[in-house]
């Protein structure tokens, strides 16, 4: 079986042991690339919300967390990246694959505080949309670029983001009998908009959830 996942090989080393055990061929290729964009942190900011690991990376490459400002993040994977930088998030979303539920959780946590969302230029602002306009500010701190190319036909496709879905379908399609997994409901919607329906959607956004599902596949 050939398993395609829209992540770089470096970001999929955790998947290699299972593929070797099952004798699956792993085709790990990202269909997007990134570059930093200049930004400024709003003066009146109480909380900075990170919606991705890349958001943390590009923020910390250009700035520091201001004094008396706490951090929040979409889920456990993003929290791990923050902790590696010795930053302990005050809020961690329960199910990062379901940004609407995370947005509701975060709104309760936020109370009347001001939040800054540093995002990609391609962000759908799914969580920010849950926050009243007078409590939030957003800025694109990195650019997401589509890098489309031909992909070898696979038996199972795992899509990690809507941008990767867009990049894939510029030069490829999914065979009729192939299986599909979506990394979160926003990615599922991007696939469904093209009339492709995943058999499974990762709700937590954690690699452990995917591994557990694949072990029963």
C-alpha cells in the first residue's frame, strides 16, 4: 500500500516505524512553503493566540512575548512547540481539529481581555471569528505559498491543511477507490468542497490520534 501525507519527510519520522512494520510505502511531501512577513504586536495585548506550529516559529524568529502577556494555542502539538521555547501556554484547545469548539472554549477563557492573533496570510481565522471585534487584532506574520507538483498515485491520502488540499488538486486528483483522511474539520471541508469525502477526520490534531487510527486500518 502507498500512503501519501502532505507533510515534509522531516515532519513524518514518527510515521515511519508503522509504515515499515506494515510494509507500506510512505510518500511524504508538503505542497506548501512559507516565508516570514514583518509585523508589530499591538500595544494593548493581554493574550497572544497561536493557531499553528509555524505561527510560533515565525513569531519567535522576529519577536519576543512581551512582559505581562500570556500565550494561548489551538492544541497540544502547538503547545509542545511553545514549551520547547520555555513558554507555558495559559490556554490549550482541547480538540484542535474542531476550531469552532476551540473558539468557544477560548472565548470563555479570554473574558474581557485583548487578544492578538499572529497568523498565515492564508488563515481562515476560524478561531478569531469567535471573538468580538473590539477584543481582537490580527496580523499575517508569515506567507503560505502553494507549491504544486505531480504526486504518485496512492491508496491512502492524508491531508494536513486546506492549503495542501489546494496545492494537491492543482496537478493531481484522487483515484475513485482511494481512502482519505483529513487533519481537522477545516481540511475536511476543503476536500468536501471538491466532492471528496474523508473516511476519518482527526479531531485532536495529534499524531497519536492518526497512529491509533492507522493501526486499526
